[in-house]
C-alpha cells in the first residue's frame, strides 16, 4: 500500500504480511506501503476519516484468537510502542523504519495530518495492543497506478509486534478478521487488496489462508509484489417465485 498522493506516508517495503515467520503459516510482519513523500503534521488526527467510513467507530470482532479491534493511532500515546516494533530486525527488513522514534514519527504524521485516505491503527487483541495496521484507500493511492483499481478498493498493511505472536497462524486469523471488518463497515468497498513482496512466501501464504486470492505480479518501487485480493461474497439470489 501507499497512501495516495499527496498525503501518503513513507513506504513500507512490503505489504501485508512480512515474514520471518519461518513458514509456519503466520506472517511475522505485514507489509509496508509504497513509498511517497512525507510531510509534517499534528500528533493527533486532524481529519474526518469519512474516506474510510470512520474506522474509529468500527466494532470489535470475535476471532479464534480472542476479541479484536482496530484502535486509531494517537501519536503521543502510541509512538514509543510502534517505534520499538519497527526496530525489530524482522520488521525493519520490510518496513525500513528502524532508528530513533523520529523515523517512525515521520511515517505516521502524514497519515495523521492527511485527508483520511490512510488510517494507522493499533490492533488490540483481548485488551492488549499487539499489532500495527494501516487501512487505506488503494484506489486513491499510488498503488492504483500499477493495477486496475476499482472505486473504494481498500488496502491493508500489518505487522505483528511480539515475536511470540509470529509463526503460529495469528497473522492469517487477523487478516481474515480485518478484511471482514472492512467489508462489513465499508458498503461501497467490493475488494480488499494487499501487495506482499513476491519473495515473501510466508506472507503470500498467510493471505491465501485468510481468503485472499493471488491476482497478478506487480512491479512496484523497490519490490516485485504479489497482488492479493479478497472480494466481497456475492449476495445470494432470492428464491424463484412460483405462481400457482
């Protein structure tokens, strides 16, 4: 993903599931966005996130791993935790945001001060923040130049924070849950998309397990990516009406 210009954050090198997960079916780190110029912003969101149907109001969801919800980032509160995750070598290899907290801050601020086309969130599982997510409008993002985007396509990036939570299928479980949250709360969205590095086979496998399909290979800045798509299930047709 990359948030659409001009309001996009510095790019993560891979999308949704980045991995050093060792091939156990769960991603270690989910992908980073396609890079773009960053700009200064305020420490708290200044936008009305209507472009994404108010992520802050999305409901909690029950998963096999526990109760999960997306909590939009507040910079003053969440920067130390997210920066620590970004300095994990397994994360840094894909997100390229290692360093002091100003590096992560420069990635978050453009999203927080933008127009709401990209919303950074903590993933909270049973009350504990354990993952970082970016929910973004893929159709308004530079990614849309590289595939036949449709209106309201919604992209996701994710990283799993704790080493103990990686490599055991949790990434796939949460990817499925977040894709369903997007489709439940964004009635205009027909597809959830992601673009993991094609070499990152654990990441691609996690998306497949979560109900995404492989659509195409994409040449993106800094990587060859797998375009993964999760489509809204078609509504069943009403039963035929028989007349006597």
